[in-house]
C-alpha cells in the first residue's frame, strides 16, 4: 500500500489578470496573474517572485533563474526543459503535464509541491530540500536526487530507471508502485525502504550482492 501524504494545493485568487514577460527583470514581482501561450528565452534573472500565478502552455528556452521564489503557483502543460532553477524556493505549487527534461532544481527548497504527469528525464534535484512533495505518473529516467533532504515524499507510478539516490536516505520511502531497471543507491542509506520482491533484485544488483 502506498503511503498517502497531505499536500496543500496552490491558493489562487480568481479572476487572474493576463500578464506577459515584457517587464521581467531582476527582483521583479508578479501576483494574481496568468501567463498563457508565451515563450521566454535566452536570458538570466535573479530574485524574481511569482505569487498566486498560473502558467498555461508557457515555454522557457535557455533560461536561468537564480533564487527564484514561487508561492501558490500552478503550471499547466508548460516546457521548462534545461532551465536553471538553482536555489529556488517553491511553496504550494502544482506542475501538471509539464516538461522538465534536464531542468535543474539543485539546492532548491520545495514544500507542498505536486509533480503530476511530468516528463522529467535527466532533471536534477541534487542537494534539494523537500517536504510534502509528490511525484505521480512521472517520467524520471536518470533523474538526480543526490544527497536529497526530505520529509513526507511520495513516488507513485513513476519510471525511476537509472535515477540517482546516492547519499540520500531511503528510510520510509515507498517505491513499490514505481518502475526501475536500475538505481544508483548508497549501501548505508537503503534500510527502511519499501519495494516489491522484483524490485529487491534490482537493489541487490545495485549493491553488488550476488543472488544464487
């Protein structure tokens, strides 16, 4: 049985006002608005804050955000592939059907965040801090969860093949509904993880245990 966790949903004040990126600059602040069918590309910004904002079919190309803050934000069918969100603070956010291939969330702080139906191959959450975070029906092939600090974390029906959990404690984590052909894990961090009998063989191989 997969463990359920209660995650707070983003709180949006309707109606939201249409917005665009024409005024985006360092330390910009956006609140109670919606970005729809637009693209932002080839730029770098620091200390931008989006509060009570919805993104629909938005694409970021060759973008880097330093110390981004997201509070009560909803992403619907967006594409943030290979975007840098290093050190971001994300609180009450919902990513639905969003492409996060190679997206970098290293050192980010995520609380009450849901990733639903995302394509997150090669995404990185190394050194991130997660509390009340769920990944559901997510493609996370070769995703990086190196030295992840987490509380109340859920993976449900995800493809984790080749994912990196080195130096991350798996105690209390339930991976039994997920699929993986191989994982990168640390021998001293696996105690307490819940897996199926078939998955246990993958763990044994990762730990170089010979089953005869």
